[in-house]
């Protein structure tokens, strides 16, 4: 089976106030870190069970991958081509900040196998962008999408956030309407998460900010669903919507159990029996790569852990939990366990069971985590 490859580019020119992903502003070290990632690409193919594993998707995430330049991409893609089978490669995504996507930069990207862009728009309200310390304006975000389409990219995703400080339902609806006037094929939309350690979290703890109410968040989420559906977008995962045929193949790997290899400081990997992640420290990453002993934490997955993964990822998708597959993988006792514990949410209409699929009803979408906790093995 073809796998996914994720490359974590840990650089940002500034830290967004909501972010807790591992990133640093140490751009002068970019060259040496790219070289270490090249070494990791060359030495970690065995994690995917082959000396030259076949890849279906490649995803450059971060951080800010659009801070990489042509020479960086050349080094990384040369290493990928040398060590991985790309015969069946279908999707190569670059996450990008809007202000990086100049016509010149987009022309450079076209020299490489990129066929999908994921643009971090977040909001089209300038005051909201300033509040969360994004370095682009609403006008730059719109222009980036238009320039990307002009450059020949037809698979364009944008990120939108709701529940931002001071953001009303009306402001969020305005952002969605303006975004859908652009040539986008995919939308990922998330409620603001108040991550411990982020600037926004500190301000929340100091009483300088208030969290959006559950009622506002729920109203924004269902409004998003309705507006996107009216424009032809189909929800295929709780937070992801696509025009037909434009679902993210790489992100779908996380929800359907496909193996993926993560490269770079802070990157995660999964191969069905082992989950691991590189420690989120450039210094530790560089030192460990020099020793040839990557600094990682490992989690070996027993049957119960794999069952829980199957439940949590399946429930997020519109296909739901495939009960026949669950029984095949984990036995009849786990099937009965799942269906028995689903009864409460089936009766109250939060879950639907049909065609051997257990999935969320629309009423259950906003409380998916609570429903999932009823089904997992404890």
C-alpha cells in the first residue's frame, strides 16, 4: 500500500498568537536543518516497511513551508526521488502563508511536483488578523488565491477559523462569503483552540480575553456547513469540506489508517503498530541526527489502542465507523462493545447506524468528542 510522507518545516518569521505547533524563528539555521531532514529521509524508509517505499502523498507542513526557496526544495525532492517510489504519487501539498505567494514564488513552485496549495487565510477581517498576529492582510489573502489560480494551481485549499477574539457570527459569515467568491476547491475550518502556552491563552488567563460561547461556536459551525453545502462543497470530515474530487488525500490518510512517515523536528509518524514523534527541538534534532540516533518518543500500539484509533478517526468522517471492518480487525467482542455503547446516542439521534456504518447524525456533529468517549475502550 502506498504511504504518506510529511515534512515538518519548523520556521516562522513570527509566532501566531493561537499557535502551539513547534516552530522557531531561527531562519539562519535553515540550511543545516534541511540537510538533516535529507539524512532522515534517506535513513528512515524502513519505518514504512520497505527499502524504497511507495508514496501516494507528500505534504510540506509547518511552521511556514513557504519560507523555503528553490534550493531547499531541490535538495529535499532529490532525496525523496532517490529513496522513495513515486510511480503512484498523486498529491503533493505545500502549506503557505498568503504574503509569501507572490507571482514569482508561485512560478518557482511550478518547477516542482506541487499540485495542491493549502493557504493559511484564517479570516478576511483585518482587525482579526492583527489580533492573532498573522502577517498578511485580507487583501493579500485574496490576491494570493487569485495569483495561485493564475499560476496554474487548480487544487487550492484555505484555512478559516471561527471563535476568534471579538469575532461575531456576522463577521465569520462575511469571511465565508468572501472566501467562496474565490477559486478555492477545499476549505478546512476550525474553532479557535486555546492552547496552553500560546499568547492568546495567557491573555485569557489574565482576564484580558473571553472565550466565545458554545452557542456562538455551534451557530458558526452549522452556518458554515450550510453555506458551503449551498456552494457545492461536501463535508467529508468534521472540519474539512471539498468540491467533489478535491478531498485532501494526505489528510485522509490520518483518518483511514494509512501509514505515514514524518520528517523533521516535531514530526509525527504512524505505521499501524507504532506511533512516534521527533522531539520538538531543533537543537536535539540536529544533535541526534549527527549521532545517527534520532531523538524520538515511541508508542507501541496494542489491540485496544488500535481499536480506539479506529473509532476516533472513523467517527470524524462522513463514512463513519465501518462495523464489518471493525469486527474483521478486532473481533466480534469489540463489535458488540462498540454497538452496545452506541445505544444511548442512537436513541437520542446523535448517531445513525445503517449499511453497517455507525456515523454521526447532524445533531451529533458538534459533540463528536463526547460521543467518541462513549465508544472507546477504557
